[in-house]
């Protein structure tokens, strides 16, 4: 009877992790859908920044080609995409007309909101993965997990060096 309980808990944890991944996918798709329109809105202003615009487009395409079975690679590419978008917004500071464009400001707000939603979805997904992975490793549920093919899942960790960098603080003299 206890074995049935453990099996059902493993099924529940696995389904919750799939649900969590689905939440990430929804937000990443939302961001991916915003990018082409953002690129179009800045092209006229930022003609000299073609490399950054091309990088964003290429990373978007690469990210969309990766599936649920490639979590670590997807997280890496999505982190690179976030970094490229950050550079785009930093470059926009050099273009006063672009910064004043309501369309650009709307895209900037939408992307900022989407980034926040991605972070919330990532936290939920990683929590469900942690719960599943503990059950897959922990005795006695590991016996049921190995018997019925339950395996650990990868965490969705965005690799962004800017997030890990120690801020440099300079005090005026």
C-alpha cells in the first residue's frame, strides 16, 4: 500500500514539473513574440547597431528550436538573449528620439513585465523539479522511482554573468 502511495506521489511530482515547464514556455513564447516587433520599432533609429539586432534575432531563433529535453541549453540561450536585450536597451540611451518613442517605451515595459513573469515561472518550475528530484533520490521512494523509470529533471538556471557580478561601488572623495 505504501508503494502505491509513493508511486502516486512520484507521478504527481512529475506532472507538476511538466506544468511548471509549461509556465516557463508560455512566458518565453510571449517574450519571443515581442522581439520581432521590438526589432522593427528600433531599426529605423539604430541602423548602426545591426550586430546587436542580428544577435537578438539569432538567439531568439535558437531558443525556440530547443525543447523540454534540453533544459540546460535552453536556459543558457535564454540567458544570452536576456543579456542581448539588456545591451539593446542600454544602446537605446544613445538615441534620444528612440527613447521618446511611445512604441519603444511600450515594448520596453512589456519586456520588463515578461522578464518578471519568466522569473516567477522559473522559481515555480525549479521548486517542482527539486521536489521530484528529492523523491527520485530519497529512500524508499528511490526504489519505486527506479523500478518505474522516474528520473531526475534539470533545473532551469539562467546563466547571466551580470547577475553574478559583484557591484563596483566608488565613493566620492
